[in-house]
């Protein structure tokens, strides 16, 4: 999966515009970054990558780059 595809999937998952996502973007700066986004990410990782990511791990993420780095099978 290319970086563009990963960012597109992430934008769709957390329901934000793709233009809002850069690798250095702080998650705290996104209005969409909330508990629902965390739940959506858990589902996305399971469905798209066959991985179960604990919510505790997701809470450690600070930037879009942190999420993209985990987007692998």
C-alpha cells in the first residue's frame, strides 16, 4: 500500500479531509481525533491489515506518521 493510499484510508477512517493529513500533523490538532476515532482505527487495523492494535498503543500516537508507521500486515 502506498503512502497516498494509507493517508486516504486514514482520512476515511477518522472522517476528515485528506488535505488535513500530513505526516507531521499532530493528532491533537485534529478536531476529529477523539474516542470514536480510536475505535474506528482499531476496526481499520483489524479489517485492512489483519492486526489487533490495543487502544493503549493508539493513545501513545502523537502524529499521523505514528499511525502510518503501524499500517502494515
